[in-house]
C-alpha cells in the first residue's frame, strides 16, 4: 500500500514539473523570438530556420528512434541495476554508431552547391547532434527525474536568453543566434552525463546484445521519420523554392501557432498513461468515461484558442515579430484551423490507436499525411508562396484526421467524443464581432490586442458558466470548497 502511495505522489510531482517545463517552453519563445526577428529580419530568421530544418533530418537519423525505444524497454528493468546498466550502455553505443553515420551523410550532403550559402550554419547546428547523443535524455525520463530535467531546462533557457541579448545585436549576428541552441544543448549534455553517473557505471564492461534491439528501433524510426518529414517539409520546401525571406515570414506564422500547440499537447500527454492503464486492465467503461472527459476538455481549450488566433493573428505577428512579417498573417489564420485538427489527431493517435497497440495504423496515417504534404507543397508554394505552405499543412492534417477516424471507429464508438464540440464552437464564434468592434474604436495595436483577448476570454467563460459546462463548473466548485475549508480552519483557530 505504501509503495502505491509513494508512486502516486511521484506522479503528481512529475505532472507539476512537466507543467512548469511546458510553461517555460511556451514563454521562452514569446520573449526571445520577437527580439531576434526584429534584429535579424525575415532573411536572417529564414536562413537560420532553413538550416535548422535540414539538420533536423540528420538529427533524426542519429536518434533513430532509440530514445522512444529506450524509455519503453528501460522502464521495465530500471529496478534491476545490472540489467539496466547493461541496457543503458547498449543504447548509448548504438546511438554513437548512428551518430557517426549521420555525420558521414552530412559531410556528403555539404558538398552540394545548393547549400554553399548555409555551410557555416549547418556546421554550427550539427554540433548539437553529438550533444544530444551524449546527453542521454531518455535515461532521466526512465528514472522519472522530471524535477532535474525541469530545473536544467529553465537554467539553460535563462542562460540562452541572456546570451541572445548580449550577442545578437545586428542582422549579421544570425550565426550567434544559431549557436545559442548548440550552447544550450551542450551545457545540458555535460550536466546530464555528469549526473548520469548516479545511475550508470559507464566504465563497466558487459557481453553486449545489440541485435535484439535493432528491429524495434527501426520500426519506431519509421514513424519518427514520417512524422518529422510531415512537420518540417513545409519550411524546407518553402526555403528551397522561395528563399530566406519567405521562410522567415512563414516561421513567424508557425511560431505563433506552435506556442499554442505545445500547450494543447500536454493534455494528450497527461491523459495517455491513464488511458493505457485502463485498457491494459480491461476497464472499458472507465476508458470511455476518461476519453469523453479528455475530448471535452481538449475541445473546450482548442476551439476558442483556434478562433481567437484567427481573430488576432495579424496583430500578434506585428507585435511579436514586427511589421516586416505581416505577409504571414493569412498563413497564421489558416494554421489556426490546423490547431483543432491537430488536437483531434493527437487524441485519436495517442489516446485510442497507440493504447490499442495500433502503431502501424498511426504510421500509415502519418505517411499519408507526409505524402499529401509533399504533393500539396510542390503545387501550392509555387503559386501562393507562404499561404500555399500553410494550406498544404492544413490539408495534410485533415487527411491524417480522416484516416485515423476510420481506424478509431473500428475500435470503439467515437461519435460521442464530439458531443460538446458544437457548444464550444457557438460559445466562441462571436469573437470575430468583438475584434471588428474593437478595431473600429482604436488604432493602437497593443490596446486592440489586449481588449480583444480580454473581452473574448471573459465572455467565453461567462457563457460556459451560463450554459452550466460540467467541467468549468466543477473546477469553480472545487476552488470554492478549498477556500471554504481554509476559512473554516482559520475560524477554528
């Protein structure tokens, strides 16, 4: 019994630590990107992000799905010190081999004439690949060292922010901007490797067994590769077809939406372990109730955020990136629609298909999305530039939604998941009217943004209270009960 209690406390601590880390991940770009985009301009930001998108493929090959596999398999044997020590060394050795071959491929790739203007940035970003390998982040996830991960992440975010303001002062400082990522990953890797000695004796020799790990690692790599292509293809193709300025403008549109996307991701990530537990123990009724709750909460957050982003994305781009990036406002509005489809796709993939052991189906849907993304980008970027890339990304997300829906329907009845979606849509659609009225009354963009967001947010929650939304009312009642208990306690004293 005591072990269960300790484990439950650990889960709560991990959730709090992950919540803080996610919040910092969201806040950090809100502070740094507006400064960097104004100093470097669309061309400088475009150069850096184009080089980063290319290196991401080599990073993916070096990682080869090892982290996901290591977490899945290592968690099963983490209490057996000898087995875990041997397993960790096998994972690190395999990772060193994949990292070596990744650098060989990169050296060949750098000889291409089309990349002659990006060699310095590619070399800078490539240093991060070996740091990621040495950092063995998967080791700390297996050991549930979330408090350490969070503290370390915040430390290097603060260091990177200080260095950004000190080193990035003109348009020619884009190399320093790129270097900040490597400095952060390098510092994390050194700290990780030092801290890992608490769990692993890296000097101890074993009779290693590599072959049994290769097949499952490659299967996971297939999904990671398709997913990575799917997420970075728009930026890479836009840079190749339209140049640095277009990439920089598109990056501004993507950044705004990716911040919100990170927050929505935490909902599915938090629900997934409990969903897997219910299915693994045959608790189908509990699974369905949890799915209904998580779907409602997801839509309650995603719908007003998506509509709100459509209303104010043009102001956000001007405020956070500068007037030079205003051409990306339509792309940002289109990508706001993607937020809803992306939220549904994550729910169907990670809360339905993966717990039901339908990884192959998730891979198929991701490959289909990547294929549509490639074709649509090739056609649409040519004619519509930045807006075309956004439309292509939205279309591919919709294709993933259709395929995952087909698979999920075979597992259980999913119609009820969308029961409250129309309510949240109706409670948000009036945001457009608020934006129109506010913009007609003021020409100050900051005031316009603050008034629009404040009125919409307050009005949305008031509407949900009037409609007696069970989740919002439940949260209010819980807060009221806790305050009441504290007041009673003070009264007794």
